[in-house]
């Protein structure tokens, strides 16, 4: 009896663990392709699994954080889906690349043109976003998933640090430290300077070689002329000497 009770309790506990871990495992999530650095741009994928056995996911709505608006959001064409980007006026305009932006993307909606995400499959919905904020470590997106049987699942609960994950957690994008591009620019400048110095040195060496060659040519010409003069003097002396002997 004790053994059977222990087995039954174990089975119930295992079922409870699976039931609790199921939603956490299959929720809508967001991950960057590469890194999502503060102040930069990134491509992010919203991963949507299908949790139903008898219905397909036919619509996904992703709401953007109002406290950290993103001015640039561009979806990638996705076969079998139509996409709509919704923008709204900002209470406080943003400044990007020296220009003031008075509106930002507040929502992106994908709607299936065909079967959508069928049972047993998942779908990635990619977006190019930026510029990412520099004053926060994460961005929270609230997603709404709609099935073909009209069921709606709202992934809008914000996870709290130190607490258990909620039943329907919102997708959270973790931001990495800001990338420092100045090092690359400095290195490129130093390299260009080194190449310039090298070319200058080669030019100077060429000039020196040219000067040495020019000096050698001048010396050869002087010696040649001197030889001709000496030869002519020798011939004249020989002629005069012959005349004196004949006389």
C-alpha cells in the first residue's frame, strides 16, 4: 500500500511539473540574430510555437514598449503572411542622427494568408529594429497570439526578477553593452598613416637612387669628354713629332 501510494504521488507530482513547465517552454519569445547592443541596430526574431493539436496560429500581434520607443522598425517579407506596421505620435519627440522623430512604431501585426503555423510547428517573425535605447538593459514586448478556432492567448505578463515565471510571460529582449566602433576607425586611420609613411619612404628612397644615378651619369660624361680631349691632344702631338723628324 505504501509503495502504491508513493508511486501515485510521484505520478501526480510529475504531471504537475509537466503542466507547469508546458506554458513556460512553449511561450512566444524574442531573440536577436547575433547581438542587440545598446544604441545600435539589430535583427530580432519573434519565435511563435503552436501549442494546440487541433488549431493553427493565424495571427500574431506584437506591441512595442511605449517607455522606450523605436523609430525604425522594418519587417522581413515572410511567405504566407501579410504584415502591417502601426505608428503613433510620440508625446516627446526623439532625436536620431541629428533629426527629430515625432512618431514611432507601436505595433506590428502578422496575418496568415494560408494555413498559418500548423500543430507541431513553430514560426519565426523577423524584424530589423533600432536605434536601441541606451538607458535600459531590456525591452519588453507584449504579444497576442490568435488561433484558427478564434482562441486568443495574451503573452503580456512582465517577468519579475526573483519571482517565478508567469503563466503567459511577455517576450523580453536582453540588450548587451554598447559597441565601441572608435577602435576600428582609429586602427584604420593608423593603417592608412603607416601605408602613407611607407609610400613616402619608398618615394624618398627612389629619389635618392635617382640622384645617385644622375651623379654617376654626370661623372661618366665628364670622364668621357676628358678622354676625348686627351686623345685629340695625343694625335696632334704625334703629327707634330712626325713632321719634325721628316724635316
